[in-house]
C-alpha cells in the first residue's frame, strides 16, 4: 500500500513539474516581432515604404540583446545590426536598422533581415522582416543627334525620344557657354508620362560647344545625352546682293565681292581694293549674268564705270580665282549638297570636297534651264552650289568658298542685273 502511495505521489509531482514548465514556455513565447514588408531600390540605395527598415519587438521577459542578419539566397547570413544599451530590459522596443549598414553589400538576392532576440532569461527567439530588392529600369534617351549646328537664325532643333517605365518627372537642357554645364531650360512633365517626344528649339549662346539633355524619372534616376556643337571653321555671309557692271548713269555699287569681310563694293570705290577682291559680277549684252575671276576681267573692265571714269586695274593685283559649279549626280557632289541641306558643314578644307576635281573655270554663268547645267553653268533649280577657290598672297595656297545662289534677276538693261547669294568662306 505504501508503495502504491509513493508511486501516486511521484506521478503527481511529475505532472506538476510538466505543467509548470509548459506555462513558462508559453510565457516566454510572447516575444514577438512586428514589422512591415519593405522594398529596397538598388539603383537609389533606398528603402520603401519607410526610409529605413524598422519595427517593434515585444518581450514578456524583457529584451537583453538583438542581432540582425542580412539574409540572401545562397549566401551566408551577415551580421549587420546589434542593439545598444537602450534596448536592455525593455518589454517593448522600436528597432531601426540604418540603410548604410547593408547598402554596400550585393543585395540582388536579398530576402530580408533575420532578427535574433535574447531575453533577460537568456532564452533566444527569432523573427524575420521581409525585404525585397529590385532594380528599376533606367530611363532612356534615344535618337538625340550627336552633332548639330545653329541655323541661320542661331537656332538648334533638339529632337529625340525620352522614356521611362517608372514615369518621367522632368527633362533638362544644358549648354556649356560658360565653360561648365549651365541650365538652359527644364520641361516638367506633370502627367508623369512614360514616353515623351522631345522637340526643343535651343537658341545658340556664344562659346557653347555642346548641349546636354538629362531625363529624370520618378525614382530620381537619370540618363543623359550629349550633342556637340562643332566649332565652325568658316564664316557665313548671308543675303549678299551683287549688281552687274552698271552703266554711266547708274554706276554699280556692288559688283566686287571681298570674302575676307563678306562685303561688296562698286565701281566708284574699287580703285585700290583689287587685291582684296575675290570675284566680280557682270552681265553680258546677251543677258547672261556671269561671275568672273578678277584676273579674267581685263577685257571687260572698261564696262565698269563711275561717271565718265572707267575701271583700269593693274593685272598684277587681280586674283586668279577659279570656279566649279557643283552639278548633282555623283556621290561626292551629292554629299556636299546633303551636308549643306542638313546644315552639317563644319569646315571647307579640300578634304570636304574629296572626290570632286578642283575648280578650274574662270567664270560661272547663269542659265535658268537645268538642261544646260555644266560645271561652268549654274541655275536655281538643281546646280546652285559653286565651289570657289581663291588663291592666297603666296600663290601656293588657297581659300575655299561655297556659294549658294538664291536669286538672279536679269534686268531690261543687262548691266543692272543682280544676283543674290549666301556664301561660306573658309577661315
């Protein structure tokens, strides 16, 4: 009977101990981690929806120490966080893990932060904060020209396409006229479009050598494109009007062109200016407007009059300028026309005219009928570019010019006829 009593007491004690242990585990099991799910933008090195990973830990026994481990797929967990003194013996604690603690790691396969909490009873618990890393698509700029020149009004049209899957915040245009990038203008996209067709007119600022377009998306990510503005190795003179040789009653005021300054002068002012003259305007009695090499004017100089005085130049002072009308139809000539039409000419060296025989004509004559065009006969329809080659003082080197004929007006009195042109003169 005593043995049965002892057995019963033993069973009751074991049951009581088991019950006590079970209650203690349940109490410690109240340690809990509460946190949002976070996303990490790898491009910006930024956390959302809050600026840092954070959350709350509650512990019935009080917190002694917290450790945070970076968890990545197929990598060993890395310690990135350790609580400070302010967490000790706290039953409720708000933890904050600074982004700088893990931003330098490779986070491409990041899964989250494992929290190991040791309480005041030296029991250990774990919690997990889910963090998903992602790389947002970068914004893009496409079809922005790499090189552009100002037009005759000093305008440059910047075109292209801006795009971002994240939505576009703004597009900024810069130039470097001050030696560094300076903001020219900014386009704010209030509707946060994902694509935008850029069509911006930039007004050239002196000394600018490049343009920069920068797109910024809603994440603050940027992409840029640079357009160079080449230094022009020529001077452009526009709207030059030259009169033919004139008459006694109406002397010419603009028969002689001087490329160095892009100016013209007339019969009454040409004396002493012959060495500066690159070519001469003349109209024959058969009403053919002709551009003459100064060296070839000795037989017609008497027809340039200032009242009763005639022009009598010293032949030694006259330049032996040569002309070649550029007739389309060959690849070399077509390339010159294409460059002129697209405003992409930056220099007029012989290399620019590569593949075209050098000018050899003493005159260039106008004939309105395109059927008659030759390397010596120009018109306003097809063959309206003339390569002008002017010898320098040494007689060995030359200055290239490119003349674009715009108008020819044949007057009822041939000598009063005029020509209007733009001309590029190599520096």
